[in-house]
C-alpha cells in the first residue's frame, strides 16, 4: 500500500502522496496543495523543500555519502578522469573508451576562444575580482554563439553548446589569471589533455611550456572531480531556476557563477585561507577565533566549517585533507597555515558548540591550501571551484530541460502594508 500524508486544515483533511526515492528518501508531494486548499508552505532557505526529482547526485548528510550517478566519490576521485566524470554526470552513464575519446577530442577542439572576446575583456580593471570577470565572459559567450539561444535546439546543437562551454572555460580562466599578472595569454595546445593544457595556460609562458610534476596534475584532477556536482545547492539551484525560463546555457551558468561567488558558498575557499592568514598574523591563537565564532554578537564564522546537508562529515573534505598532505609532501612545501588549519580543526571538533551543531570541516577547508601550494592566488580559488562545478551545472540544466520542468517561481507570504493612500509630494 502506498504511503500517504494527511494535513488537517481547520475541519478539512487533505491527503498528500508520499514519494520514495531510489535511496529510500521520502518526500511529501505538495504539488496540488495550493489548488486544493489555498495554502502554501513556508520554508526560508528551502531547508525542507525538494525543488526537483533528480537522478544525478545522491548525498546522505548523516552518513557522509556522496555519489555521482550511483558511483562513490571515493572511487571516482581515485581512478577516474575529470572529463570521464563530466560525461557521466551530463549523460548518465560512463562512456565507452571510444565515446570518451570522441568527447575529449570534441572538447579539445573547442578550447580556443574568439579573439573578439579579448576586446571587452581588456576593459576590466586588472584588479577586478576573477569571479566577476568569469561570470561576464561566460555570459558573453552567448553573443558569439547565437544558435545556442534557441530553447528548442536539437540534441546535436545542445551537445555542441555543452562541449563548447567545457572547452572554453579553462581558457577563459587562464585569461583572467594572466591579466592579473599583466602577462600575455598562452593558447591551448591541440594535443594536450584538459588538465595539463589548463595548467600550462595558467603557469606556462608564450613559447615556453611548463612541465608539471604528476603530483600537481593529480591534485588538480582530484579537486576538479570532487567539486563536479553537489545536487541542489545555491549555485546549482540558480542554474536550474534561470534555465527554467528557457534562458540559454551560457546565461544560466553565468548566473550560477555569481551564486557560487558568495563566501557562504564557493567563496568560502578564498575566505578560509584569508582567515587562516589572519589567525597566523594575529599570533596563531586558534582558541581566540573559536571563541569569536561562538559569540552570537560577533559576525565572525569559522569559514570552511558547517554545511547545510552534511551533519556528520563531508566526504570531500576527507579526500582533500589527504590530498593536501600528499601534495605538500611531494612538492616539499611547508605552509605555516596548514598547521593553523590542523589546530583549528582539532579545537573545533572537540568543542561542545561545534559538536552540538554538527559543524565539521567542509570541502573548502583544505582546498585553498592545495591551490596555494600549486601556485594559485587566493582570489582565483573560487574560479577553480567553478571550473570543477561546470559539468554538474550543465548536467542539472540538461536534466531540467529533458524533464520539461516548469518555470521556477516560488510563492511568498506577504507581510507588508495593505492599502495606503498616496499623497503627492507637494501635499506632504
Ligand atoms: N561558524 C560558527 N557557527 C556556525 C558556522 C560556522 N562556520 N556554521 C553554522 N554555525 C552555527 C550557526 O550560527 C547556527 O547556530 P545557532 O543554531 O546557535 O543559531 C547553527 O550553526 C546552524 O547554522 P545555520 O547558519 O543555520 O546553517 P545553514 O545550513 O543555514 O548554513 C553554512 C550552512 C555552510 C552556510 C554555514 O555552516 C556557514 O556559514 N559556514 C561557513 C561558510 C562555509 O564554509 N561555506 C562553505 C560550505 S561548503 C561549500 C559549498 O558547497 O558551498
């Protein structure tokens, strides 16, 4: 017998269906609630609201489980490649060897960015934040590929748009890095892989390719895979909601980049390293900062701690912590903030405030230390998060389209003035 939920509204009882996901998650279906009763539900921050049914990513915050299309994140991080994971997320299954090769080749052939894009890119002040530049440039791609504006584009046109964006994103990110240094851009190489091409465009120089330690390329691979999707978070929900108006992929992803920028979301990775630096420069007293984080009159929060969904541990943080130790050791880097990070983690994990609220280090706590060891400036960290998250945003945008989901349009409970008489300015 299928389960039902009942709502008693004054003297009327309404029966609501209960839906069960493949991992046994339960949802009360309120789709018809307003039509049947005139009532809406109120849930600030969507803490209890499922906005969609999705077959892309499963995460269990209590047990610290994260799977992409049914594959454990630990296995993918250990053995897969970023483009294989991208294909898996977007198209639902792991590709065959030939299909993956074709996908890679298609993406590599799209890594060049139209030279005209450089003209307005040149107008950004060199000190402008990389995330602002990234969202503008990704949105601007729509001007160069007007065929992608058609909401009824064919599957083939959709595929071309997808590989175009995956191909161009690393090149655009590298332009932003080079501009901040005042250096000329390095063009992508046809025969190189996605990650070594990206790293060369970032750290190489014109006519002087950079050779990277395998440990560096591997750390980058792991970081990109770990960030590739995370179900209905703030930026992904933004991508889906913007796309639900039939806005094109570039516009939808550009909006997602802006949502990611905030320090409560992807911007936390930059905020963490700045916080660790501040603690170090302030004498390294981690307990002082733990006390600040607990003080409700102090706006300070422990950046890189806490998560809306993970209430036990963030499996990505575990993998990253290990990758961080490995890469620092292999590169022989001795970063003093790593020590501060470890002390802070220890102190927070044994503090009752953090225990009671189930606050654990999240993905951003250690990622910045690795990015820094690889040579990235801290304001580039969130851009790297965006590069990793791109396949997830695309997969979610595509799923929303394939499911023909309605335009996203929440309701509200109006609490403003009711009726007021307007008095013209000269009579007030
Ligand atoms: N430091 C101190 N207290 C905290 C923190 C923190 N980092 N995070 C949550 N709390 C407290 C919060 O004050 C509240 O306490 P109380 O119940 O006494 O009022 C309680 O814990 C619950 O917090 P919340 O803000 O209601 O939880 P949320 O689910 O709305 O927010 C969060 C989740 C990630 C925004 C929040 O934990 C936070 O601000 N963390 C720091 C920023 C951060 O690291 N963000 C990256 C998240 S992971 C990357 C991503 O996927 O975006």
